[in-house]
C-alpha cells in the first residue's frame, strides 16, 4: 500500500467527516471520507479499463476541488499522475504529453485536447463499490512533472510515493501543521508547490486546504477571515501586490504565517508586508527535482530577510567547480563565499525520467541545481541567482538579484528584473526591465500622463543607481514595461527577457537597448 493511501485511510478513520478541501469561492468541499471513497473508485475504474498500478494518468479538470481530489486519489490508487494545465491550448499540452507519455487523460470530454490518447471521465457514483482487482496494490504511485528551468526545454521528473511523502511530512512538521489548520492556496495545481506543500502536507497533517481559482487583491483579506485561514501559501508576486496597498491591514487574527516560495522575495517587500499586516513571512526554497521544499526559515528563532532559510528535509552544500574534463571536481566553499548550490536527500531525484543523469546529478547523489548562493555562519542559505543569469562585464561577475533588490527598494517600482545583453567592448552589460507602481487612476487614465511618469521614474532610477551602485552594476538601460514575462507561479522567464534585450532596436540613434 502506498504511503499516500495510508494517509488517506488514517485521516478517514480518525476524521472522516472533517473537510479536507474547500472551494474559497463556493460551497464545494471534500471530506476525508469522500477522498477515501474517491480513491477506491479510481482504483476500480482504472483496473476496469486495464490501466494497472504504475501507469501514467494525465489529469485535466477545470474545477479545483475535483482536480485536487483526482490528483491525490489517483496517486493513492498506485498510479502516476501527470497534472496538466486546464487552461493550456492543445499545442502546449502536446509538448508535455510527448515527454510524459501517459496512457490516458482524465477530462470531461476531448475538447481542447491533442488527439491520439483515450479520454477517461471521472468515476461515477457507486464506482467504489465495484469488486476490487486481484492481489495487493504495489506502492507504485507518484506524480510526473515537466520542468524547463530557465532553458524552456521540458525535462521529465518522476516523483515517487516515498519522495512525495517524505517532503510533505517535512513541510507539515516544519510549519507545525495540525488538524486545526486551514491553509490557503491559489497556486496552480499542476505545479509541485501546490501539490506537495498544499495538498499532500495538508493530508499528512489531517488539516484543511482552501482552494482559490485565482488570486485577487480585492476582497482578499475578507475571504481569508471568512474561511478562517491559518496559513497562506503564496508567491512573491502576491506578497508584493498586497504590500503595495496595505489599507486592509492588519491581517485576521487566525493567520499564523504566510509562506513564500517559487521565486526570491525582495527583503523590501517582506518588510512592507510584515509592517502592514503583522504576520510573519516564511521564505522558502524548493524545486521540482526535490519534490518542492529544500530550505525554509523557521517559524520561531532567527528569521533572516533575504535568506531562503535552513535545510528542511534535504542536505545543502555550496561548491565551486575545479578543473576540466575527467579531472573536474567540486570543492566545498567556505561560509559566505558564493558558489553552486547542490542538494541531496530522500525527496531528491537521482535521474531524470527523460533519460540519464542529464549531467546534473553526480554518482554520490548530489544534484546541481544551477542556482548560485552562499551559506552564512549559521547555515542559512542566501541565493544569488541562477548560474546562467550571471552577467560577465569585462571579467567581473554581476549577480542580477543584487541590482533587482536595489531597484525594488526605490519609490515607484512594483517589480524589476535585470538581464545581460551583448556588449561589443565588455562582453555583456546589464539591462533593467521595470514595472512601474502606478496608482490605479493613472494606469487607467491619460497615456501622456503615464509616459511623463515613466520618464520621471527612469530619470530617478538612473540617479539612484549612480549614487548607490558600483559602476559595473549600474544598468545601461531601463525598459519600463506593463508586466514581466512569467510562468504559472510568477517566476520571471529571464530567457524571454534576454531575447527581448537582444532583439531590441532603439527608435532613436544612440539610444541604449
């Protein structure tokens, strides 16, 4: 029996009538007893259709409670779930399916799906009462995800039942989740954060998770109060938006903490949020290859803004690459020295499902994350950025995150991202993409006023950088944009910004890219 199935049965036995999943915007909910019945129904349904344990089953359902139930129940039934984006067009889904190669797609009809795979509807009423298949169910379930990192090229990551359970239990323990907790999640259910930190950690704690279809600043805190939420699973973009207009503060008394993940949170946004709402923000660091959480700041004890926290469920080391070819090796870095972040542990994959170790996983099990960072004297991890994002300007290494945090601390800046672009003399130079923090009345008002505000902001940012940043770190150009290209969880797609910077052609002679 899978560990996830054990959690389902245990929760149903102890808290069968308690609500496991709640729709934030409606009356839809799912109890632990409902989840147990759904798991049995899925097992019978898949057995009947000749889809044995260990098979891959894609899921694409629009309703969040139904989607979440299917995901957990199918994994509990010993199959490997392939979560799909319900809003993605057929062409985008085809890329994921080509990597994952599922045997069937769970959906309400075949509309919007690429052809070629059978479509299976969710089980009907009474399906759980059908006779079970012969023999015990092997512990073969899990989740199959596609991750592209910064390259845009999908890689298959198969997370087994044991890996998922290990990390989910670590999340529940680290965040001190109990049956009294009600979490909030508006993150996409086809992403590892919502699946492990949201659904499975909540199941491990026999708690409740409130699912929201989409984050909206308007009425957010009223909804949190109404749903009696005790912790919020968020991304930096959500925290920054709430911090910019803190008129609804303080937060409801029920909220213990806000969890930040999926991308770095600027210290300035963290401080604004905590001052406005009186709720601690717990910064974390994770990745798909580690079944989500790698490090996290503690709920009690030293909390260091700008840090991703302490190892939580995985080992972390910082190394530098020495030598080339067959003699290449990794040497541990002293405290506070920036190097490559490597991880290892029970939740970390040892190979990619799409073939081999992909050059990222060593024979000793250490996975190279391609992230750069350092550990301080207390063992807290501070991330400097991706290895591919480092800007080499005349031989000097520039970490975009340092520039971004400086820009985000300036008045009038909502978000910012810095990338390198080609320079004939120095090799590369930094270019800043900035989203202005315009008042609503200006954003919806006169275009000329907005252009004037943009010009003033650009001038102010240039002056601030000249006064506060070393010359090599000063952006050579500022591009003011309505939004930054980002993925489903809000992580900036830097490869797209680099493409924009490389393709930019100034409208005026002599203008910088």
